[in-house]
């Protein structure tokens, strides 16, 4: 992604000319840029022989910022209009649709996942280097240093008109029943699976897919990006790559047995505390 220098002269002030509201949205865009997420998304959506007028990584980040400002539809990108003096023009309708079409392809989703994981590892490194350090959870007064808790949960999203993939829900509504995974330590969404409204609440294959995607997002940060003891995940020697993921999934299924737990004793892992566990 080309550096357009949009943030080089930013100042925070309460008076003067050229001011914009929703300053937090500007910080979201700046955080995405500095963490390397915007550039990573741009590279993930790049296609040989093409040179889009509007950077596709910027388009995706802009849409995410719009959602943070309350956007619920494609036309709500208009909420970014008042930020144009700082961020530049918002992506047009065709630019948004082309970016989303590319992002939905299987190959693009894999590249996007890698870009997200890389940006997350960088952000967590910065968090770890702060005086407060990484936010380990405390349960019953005990700090679970070295543990990352992944929370799996599904929710109903109502569709007020016919939508692709929508279906009647078990609560006699209509819409979707997405299943997501969040890092409880940092409260960030790691993975999400869009499902029809009639999808089951405890479908194992869906939970396995989402948990695997979530662990794929944090493996770089938990196992490879950090060398401190605080992130010491105890993995048998000789395991790497996909085998590490299988190892963690095996531990999860052996210790949990279902997705309806809130705490797991490290003893069932046969190892000292340090690692990843999925809960629901």
C-alpha cells in the first residue's frame, strides 16, 4: 500500500479550522495502518496486472470503521463523509463491492487470515511491552499468566427482509445464527462463521471450524512471536505448523469434551500453565 501521509500532520485540539467529529474513528484507522493490517489486507487482495483506483485494503478498513460508527448497510458508508478532510474520500459503491467480492474468495480469505494474524501478533507485542503488560485473566483471585481464553458463542441476527442465507430461527424469528470466537483477554473477535438462522447451537463441526480459525489467529502471537516466559506454551518437541494446531485441538477436546465450560484445570493438559483453551 502506498503511504499517502494522511496522518502526518494530525493534531488533537478543541478549536480551530478543519476539525472533524468522531475522532475515535480516526484512531481506529491509524491503529490499523500502524499495526500493518491495512497494508496486509491490500497485499491479500492484490491481483497481478490490476491497479485499482481505490486501495482495496483501505476500502475494507474504511468499511470496518464505518461499522464502528454504527453503519448497518452498504449505504451507511456515508457516515465517513465528515471525516473526508482527514481520511480522504470514502470508497465508492463499486469500490466497496469489488473489495468484498475479492475478499469472499477462498484463496483471499486465507491470505486475509494470515494478514490479520500477523497484525495481531505485532499489536500484542506492543501491548506486552507496555508497563501493564499483556492482560492475563484473573479467576478466583488467581492470575492465569500464560493462558489465553477463547470464548465461543453464537447469537441471533434478525433480517427484516429476504437475505441470502437467512432462515427461520429457533426463537421463531428470521435471519442468521453466526458463531464467533473472542479472545477473552483482549476482548477482540478472532473468528466468525456466518450461518443461517436454523443452524444448531451446539453443532460440533461448526464449533471445531471456528475454534480452529481462532487458534490460527493466536498461534503466531502465543507460540512464535514472543520469547518471554509469559507466553510460554508447552508444546511437545518436534511439533510445528499444522501439527501444533492439531495438538491444541486435541488438548481442547480431551480437557473440555464440550463447549460449555468456563474454566479448565491446567492439570488435564499434563503440562504447566501456558497455552490456549476454548470455552463457550
